[in-house]
């Protein structure tokens, strides 16, 4: 890739934007045709879901200006929400002066498969002892049954278990039940891992039932991938912060405002929800574009936030992390100390520049699932040119931090509506019935000049009718 800097890219018509993308990426004309035309893909999509009746398009755009770990990226984003791509591209532009985004990870592609053992005829302690003593044999059985993953240095790495004691509060009973939860750590390499891990758990379940002398109820992947965590970091200098406000605020003032806005989110659950939503605007958009499971990512990130906050509350979890043979001591402490409401952190360094950090779990795949079935997702992966799932997840994390910063910067300076309302006006112009680029642009411009309280579908319709009447005269 030549560069991810594409000045005034948005000002060009669609066809010209596609030409610029061809000149600055690894895509070819066939790829452009793939992302432009979905009419001939109905047969492919019909095989992906049940009862298909059509295709629901989502606009596909690109985020520009990104440098992640010293590599340039043009990042595909699928979203219907106005301002998201413009905001994240602007945040990346401001971070370029400091080298862009730097992302580190555990370097582990491990996800957890869980088995729930119940109704045991022996004590939970004895059942746990039996299962734990078979740890190596159970992993060997899985790897023998699923050799391809094992041959790539993946597969079942180790197993652990813990006893859950449950009281039936709903029945207001004093009876306490015990169940044994078995955790298999599975290295899924460059896959998201759901299908293979679920198959592994179903395969090994009968053996577990024999060992615990009971029944297995659930046997399924966990969508909380604590082993696949990523830390994104970026620096926005005081100078670029000041210039971004057109010198209305000093860089130091903007930095302190952003920190105070972050502190608000850290200490207020209602603000924390919106703070996280801004971050997910970015992550989800790249997730959808690349054919990954955005529901899995959403559940992982929100569960990780709760999990990290409440580790002391759940019996045995802290010890599980401390005993985990896949983590380094530093990684163990990072997880145990990651108790934050927002999974982010903002502070000023010794130079007074703003530092932003993001710490999230990301189970991303570049092989299998929709990433290989959906031709548009394949094209988006080609555009990103990521060599493995670790690299792709690093891009996700960088986009999440950029989007979060962009929202905070806008909120503490000009407000988010200034940029959003022009795109909203354009959407209203289309909804009002504007038929071509000229009509859409005219209605958008006239509508945007109105007082914010007047920017509505009825006003857009009135403006469109006036334009058409003047044209007929």
C-alpha cells in the first residue's frame, strides 16, 4: 500500500473514490465489482441463513489515515451511522504525528470451551479430582480426534475445573446444588473458533460424564476470550489537539477536558454505556465488513468489563487466572488489575500530550465462517492485507480507540451534532425523495443551513418541492 492518507477523499463522487482506492491498495477491478454489485450473490447468501427473502445492504466505506504498528491501513467499515467513518479517520489523522497506533497482545489465539457437569453421584470434590487427574489424557483425546488443528500447533492446550455452589433463590429453598465446570483452553489459530470448539466439547462430553458419574448439560464455547486480549495506545500532541479546534482551545485544555469526560464515564454507568457505544461504533463496523461475528465481539467486550470488575466476587476465578499456564506473570496482573468501567484510560504524559489506551478481548477470525463464504468480506480482508488474526484484531483495537477518542474530542469541543447533522440532512434529503446527486446536494445544503430544530423530514420535503417548482418555471 502506498499510503492510507487520501486527502479530500469524501469530496469525490463514488466512481472516482473507487478509482482512488484502486490506485492506493491491492484491490483490482473485479474486487470493486464485488463490493458494488450484490445482485448475483443471492445464491451464496441463501445458503448462509434460513428462510432468506432478500439482501439487506449496509453502506461500505473506508477509514483513512491509519498507521497501526508502523503499517499503513485503509480500513473497510460497514455502517449505516453518519459521521462514524469521518470521525475515526480524523482521529487517525491527528495520531499520525506521533506514529499512529501501537497495539500489543497476549500473542495467544486461545478460546475457552466449557462443559457443565450436574447430577453427580459422587461429591463435587471427588468429581473434580477425577477430571483434573485426566487433564492430559482428555486434551490428547481431543487433539487425536481433531488432528488438523493440532498439526498446526493448535488444539487443546490444557484443562482446568472449578466447583460452583448454587442456591435456588427463586424457590426460596435452603438447598444448595453443586455442579462442576470444566474449562478447556483451545488454540484455534486464525479462526474465531466457535464451530471447532463446540464440536470438541460435544465429543469429549461422554468421557466427562463417566469421570464425574453424572450428566453433562451444556457443552459449548465461551464468548469471553480472556486469552485473546489487545491493548491499543496512541498519543495526540497538544499541538494537534489545539489545531483540531482551529485554535479555539489550547491543546492542554482539550486534553484535560477529555480526561474529565473519561472520568465521568468511569464513575457513572449511564455515561459509561454511551462511552462504550462510541468505541463499538468503530469495532463493529470493521467486524461486519470482514465477515466476523459482531455479536460475539459485543458480548465479549461487555462481559469482560463486568468480569474484570467482579473477579473477587466469583469464587475461584482469581486463582484460575493465577494458575493459568498460558499467561505470563505480567499478563496475569494486567487482567487482574484491569478493573475499569470503560476499558479505556486517558492521561497526559510528561510533555502534556494526551495518551489514550484501550484494553479489550477480541476473538477474530481470518479463516472459516462468513469470512470465506461472503465475497464482500473476502474483498475487505484483501484490502486490509492482514497476515493473521492477531494482526486483524490489532486493527480492530486501533479503530476502537480512535473512535472513542473522536467522540470524546467532539463532545468536549464543538459537540457531536455539528458534523452529524450535515450527514443527517443528506439522509433526510434522500428520504424526502431527492432523485439524483444534484437534488440531494441542493436539499442537503439548504436544510443544513436551517436551525437544528427545523432539520426534519417535513422541512426536507418542503425544500425539495420548492426546488422542483423553481426548476419547472
